[in-house]
């Protein structure tokens, strides 16, 4: 028996010990998180960029500069009472960590923009996500009947994840599983297991936050991915367990065999997800590395739960995991076997005309991916937030009363040991004369006389493509050495540019390592390359759909967004890393069945049909659950989470239908025996039954013989892992 078989059988033989061990582990992890865990916070430093250099220079020479900022916007139908505005200013100035609070009035004096500067960065735990001090300071204006809105850098960190995504995903997953299994017990097992693994993973993320900076959004992404893959992994094992019960195995035997066979696919799929997540460390941002590690912890948690909790719970459930109608029958299997499953008939149809079906699938996927060529990315700002949020209201008021550029001024930092004050004045006049600059502020000199600093406001909004053109021209053609452009917009622009460049580094690493991993797993050169190409096609299609929806506004109102916005700069790399791993899940599930049939029969064409027939229903149910989970997260208010949820849902849906059900069987049929080419193997030689033999396969046969000899008397009814899957495929 294999190690996984032993693990599953042991868990099934001693289910209460397993449950007790998990309970102790969860309590221990919770205690560790409470004592050694940290507070979630972002790290927005972007080392090596011009904007970061300017921020570092400011922090060195201005004691109170380089910190976070916020906007308090006061508005009424008529002129504001200056006494009320001054009262708010005094309260703001007295707020902890506020360095300065300066007013700016609109021309008709019906709006006051109070610019708040902090002496600590946005990620500081004393201020991040806490709007209460700003709200308290604005109370006099509220009492006077004024509209009070909060915008800018700090308030943008207060966007809350409401938790609808988890609830919607779990409820829909339960309903789909009840329909698929015909048993409430069987339906509840994958969900309960995934939740158990997520609880362990969540504690691990809090512990991680005690060691490195972990973004407050990271647990949401980790939960999104962990919940989806956790249910999928548990579903695969429960499905195999039910099949073994139908074949007459006892619950303990069925659990051992299910983990011994399906567990291999779970481990292989999980490893590809982990490899993809580790690629986030190459993005160049500390917060992305934390995203990858946090999500990997959740994936490890649900993998461990699937391999141990599932067999334990299956053994406790006994025959109740089988559909009720089957339990009422003496034979235990009431299915009509006279007709092949729909998936098998579909696979036969595709295999008869593989070229036509492959071209059709490629056309669909390419058409969906094409809009991605015009994708424009931008991190996000108040203008991207949903209507009804205070950050969106503040953004719109500022744009209407002071101009769109007032939402994202560019701060110019001149080092006076490299440029003279006269040169600064000349430079300021030159910039003010530009048509794309709406206004500029006064020049401030640092207390040590080393820096001259002033703000300029573009005529366009921060997310407008023209704003980045302005910044690029200033840096390239206008600003001399010794003058840096920094501030909110330049930092976001540098992040966007860096992530766009790093995307290809992450893609190259993830694809290369995944191909090597799959090649070793399946002993094939062609299959991993083909799998990588198809996964990239799924990712490109998801990018294309995101571009159509968010950038061009197709169906955007259905997601609660009222106007077209660029795709968030955070999304492409994060979406790619997660999607590539998830797509490989289904690839591993399918290819495991196809390869085992190929090894049994040597029939490269029929093995594709039989492999798809044995996994098609499982993949469809698993994909439907994952799509439901991701669409649930698309209902969240946070725009980045909304984009990730929609992109993941679209990609998984396309991957499980167009790719797995059409493109994979069509291309594998066309390639035939070349699918399984491996250096040193022979594609033409075979056993008397037609099975091709190479040295690796001979080693497999020898290992299987050894395992059979070593099986104890109680396990004589067990077959080897390969023989078990052969029986299930048939």
C-alpha cells in the first residue's frame, strides 16, 4: 500500500483520534496566534522607484513629512460658516499623529477641503483603517447640517470586507453538493473539512503577521482560494470513497483506497498551487510576498484536512454518505449502466472531429482574450469606490469644486544642494505654464534649508491615462537632476509600472517550475507544455473579460459599480498566480485518469475518452462550486476583491468547459501516443496486451509487485493504487 493509502486507512480506523488531534491543533494554533500573532497591515514602500526616493528624502529633512494624508470635505448648499470650519480645523490639529491641517476654499465658499497631514505612514497601526478621529473632528460641521465626507490616502484603508463572499459561497456549495451526492451527509463533509482547514490556515496567517507585514486584504484572498480548493480536494476524495462503497468495500477500506488514489491528485494539484503562489515573491512588493505566503498557508491547511479529516469523517458517516435511494436498495448500486455517461458520449464526439473542435475552442478563447491587449491598469483611488461610500463622495465633491487634479496632486522635491532657489523658481514658472497643469501650491523650505517642496495639480483625475502622461513628461523632459516627483499619484504610477514589468518574471517562473513538476509527475514532456499553454489561455481570457467589464463597462452595473474604471494594478499578477495553480488542479485530476488508462491499455485515443468520462462529472461539480464561491466574493464592496472574484469565476468556468471538455480531449486525440513521450521511452513497444513499456513503467510494475507481497492478510482484498483506478475508470 502507498503512504497515502496507509494515511487514509489509519485516519478511518481511528476517526476520533484524528478529530481530537485536529481539535488540539486548532486550539494550539489559536493560542499561538493570540500570543505571538501580529496586526494586519500593509507595506506600501516601493524600493528603487523615483517616488519612493522622494518620500525617503522628505522623511529625512521634514520631521513631520512623508506620513499619511487624508481629506475632510465640508459642503453645503450655501456659503459655509468660517467659525464652524475653524472649529473642525482645531479639532483636527489636536488629533494624535496629525502634523498639519490646512484649509482650502472653493470659489463660491460652499465647500472647504481640509488637507490633513500625519507624522506616521498610512500603515501605522495607530491610524490605519481608523476613521473615528476624523469623524469626531468633523462633528461640529455635522451638527451645523453640513455634508462631511472623508477621502484621500488614509480613509481608503478603511474599506471593510463584509464577509458576504464566504457565506454565499458556502451556501451555494452545499446546495450543489446535495444535488451531486443525493446525501446531506456527503454534501456537508467537503464543506466542513474546508472550513476546518481554513480555521487552521487563518490562525497561521495571524502568526505570520507577527513576523512580516501582512495586508488586511490578504486573509480575504487566502479564504477565497482556500475555500474553493478545500472543497474541491475534499470533494474528490469523498467521490472516490462513495464509489468504493458502491463496489462493496467497507467504510474503512473505502476511505483508505480513496485517499490512496484521489489523494495523489490532491497532493499534485496542491503542489502546483503552492508553486504558483510562491511566484508572487518575485513581484517586487513586500505586500505581494505576504499575499503568497498567507494564501499558501491556507492551501496547506485545507490539503491536510482533506487527507486526514475526510477519511475520518467518512468512516464515522458509514453508509450515510451514499445517496438515500441507493441505501434503500439491497444491491447498493441502482444506476443504469446500460448507457454511457453523457460526458463519455461528449468525449467520443470531440475525438471524432478533433481539429474542428480544437479550432472552435481556440477561437472562443482567443476572442475572449483579445481585449486584454488594451488592458490599462491603475491601483485604485476614491473614484473607483462604489456610490454611497464616503471616499467616493469626497472624491466627487473635490473634483466638482476644485478640479479633478485636486484628488491627486504631485509633490515636487528639490534638493537645494543640487539646484539653486532661483532654478526652483524658474522651474515652477515653467511647470505652471503647461496646459496640463491646473494649479500649484506655495514653495516650502525644510527647517534645515536642504529641500524646497511644492505641489502641482494636473488638469486630469489620478486614474486618467493623461495624468500618467503628464508625470512621465515631467520626469523625462522638465525636472532636472536633484528634483523628484513623489506623492500619491506618482507612487501609484510607479507601482503600476513596476507590476506590469514584473508580471512576465512571475509568469516565467511559475510556468517553468509547473512544467517541470508536471513532467516528473506524469513522465511526459508534451503533456506539461500543453497544460501550461492552455492554462495561459484561460488566464488571458479572464484578463480579457475583466477588461471588457471594468474598463469598457460591459454589465458593470450588475457588480454595483456605476462607471468604467481601469483594472487594478494589483489584480493581474495576483490573478495569474492563483489561476494558474487552480487550473492545474483540474488538469491533474483529468490527466491522472487518462494516464492510468493509457498505462493499462496502451490505447492513446480511447484513454482520453475514458479519462474524461471518469472525471468529467467531478470536474463539472467542483468547478460549479468554485465559480459560486468566487462570484460570492465579487459581491464585496472592495473593488480589488470584486475584480479578483469575477476574474477567478470566469477563468474557472472557461477552464472546466471550453478547455477541459473540448480543447484538452481534442489536442490529446490529435497527439495520440506523443502525449506520453518521455526521453528514453518507446512509444511503439508494448506488452502482449498492447501496453507500452519503458523503464519507468517496469519500475512501476516492480513496485506494485513488492507492495502486493508486503500487504498483510487483512488487506489482501486491496489492490494496488494503479489497479484500483483501473477498476474505477471501467
